[in-house]
């Protein structure tokens, strides 16, 4: 262009600058930026040129150089915009320099530039990754108060961080707020919160949230049904658990292996073996082969109840399959059958290959 007597304008420089930055050729881009500064006038670097170059440095992990260029930009009287600030904040958060990221956020607000959902996203992800929950909660509240929408990855990371640090109830409070404000949230976010509430013995809170979600017609997946069925059984609300099990098909879903495992083991614990046998048959009819974990769980529970004959029925299901007894199951059998005279008759009802567990007492 120069050889033809055509002077490049700011747009020409910006286009080439972007290509160099996208191609991680930061030194060439820096040379070009200096050329723009020398040209002056209409070619002087503007906010777009500086922001492009700063983003390029950040993408290459050159955070210090990006910050230096930001300072130069301000000194030259070019006002950074939301894109400029967000690029630097993103790089600082990824470098786990949250104090500097927070300083940039304050600088941004103090100079009349409003953070957007992407800016807040990087701050929340940075705080959550480091477990700085007080700061993450503050930013999350500010984001929702402004009606900004965070992406699923950020929401999930935030609530998971709260749950992992024993603050599942607080995560549930945010879930209630999002429901009440009509914020669109993916089912995976709710699944994380419900799961953590149940694991932390906050079953009542989980049930309340679950019902509230149902009231606003949230479409549940099978994972949430499994979580809530298990929770219902844990607090002896069997009828409600059975209603949820029946609701699976009504919601266009089908029970999976985890569903059957939860149902069968919960029913066995309650001593309803006929119903457990029926559920076990339904599982096999549905195409789910019993796993080694499930069979061992059932056998151990029956042995602990002294139901040797019934345990023998499930021991027979192990035969002919690529399933083996777990060490804990074998040890339990040896412990029980070592009790002199107590299980002589029941031992004889076991499949022949397992009678050796009680051979010393039978003799």
C-alpha cells in the first residue's frame, strides 16, 4: 500500500493486527502497533487495536505484557472498554492472580465501564476454582441482581464449589432464587444441588427444592429421579419413593441400572423379599444384567438378616456368570457360619460350591 502511495488507515492496521494476534505472532503485532503510534493522526492505535493486542498477549499467557500494554493504553489517553478489561481479567483468573483480577474489576467499575456476564463469569470461575467462596458468592449475587445470565459451566462450577465445601444449603438457596426470578438453568445444575443435599443428609431441603422444580414444570432426567428415590427411602418415605418410580415412565423416561439397584437394595433392607424378587426379575426383563456389586450387596444384606436360604437363592444367580463374590461377602459368610450349630441346616441349602464356608461346623 505504501509503495503505491496509499496510506494505511486505522482499519487496515487493525485487520492485520488481529490476524497476527490470532496467529500468536505477538512480536510482529507489537512492531505494527509501534508503526501505528509513529503514524499518528487517524492511524494512532484506538481501543480496538489495543484490545486486540491485549487479547493476543492474554491468549499466549503473557499476562505481564498484557498488563503493561493496558497501562500504556491508559497513559496514551485511550479508554479501555468492557472487552479490554474482560480479556485481562480472564488471563489473571486463569493465572490464579485473583487479587489483581479484583483490582482490575474495581478499576473498571470506577471508570464507568459496566462488567458484563462474561466478565463476571471469569471472576466466579476463578474464585470457585480456588475455593474463595465468600468472594464467589458476592459476584454471583451481583450478577443475578443485574439480571445477567451465566452459562451452565460457570453455574455448575459455582454450585459444585459451594457443595464441596459443605455449603449445599446455600447452593439450594441460589436455586430457589433462580426459580423465582425465572432464570433459565440447566437440569445438570439442579442435579448437582439435589445430589449434594441428599449426600449431606439435607433430605427435607432436597424434597422441597424437587417439588418446587416440579411445580414450574422442570423436565427431570433419570439421574434426578434416582437421587430422589434413594433419598425418599433413606428417610422411610417408601410410598413417595414408589410414586416417583412409577412417575419415571410417565415422564417419558425408563429406569436404568442405577434405578433398579436403588429400588432392590432399599426393598431388601425393608425385608420385602417377594417385592425385591419381582423388581429383580423386572430388571432382567428390561435388559439389565445384575452387576457383581448389586448381587454382593443383596447377598450381604440377606446374610446380615440371617436369611441364609434367601441368600442362597441369590448365590445361585452368581453361578454361570462373569461375577464373583467380593472379599467382604466371603468374610461375612465365614463369620456367620463359624457360629457353632446356628446355621447347620441353612448351610445345606446353599449351592454346593459355597457349603465349604461352613464345613468345620457341619462336621
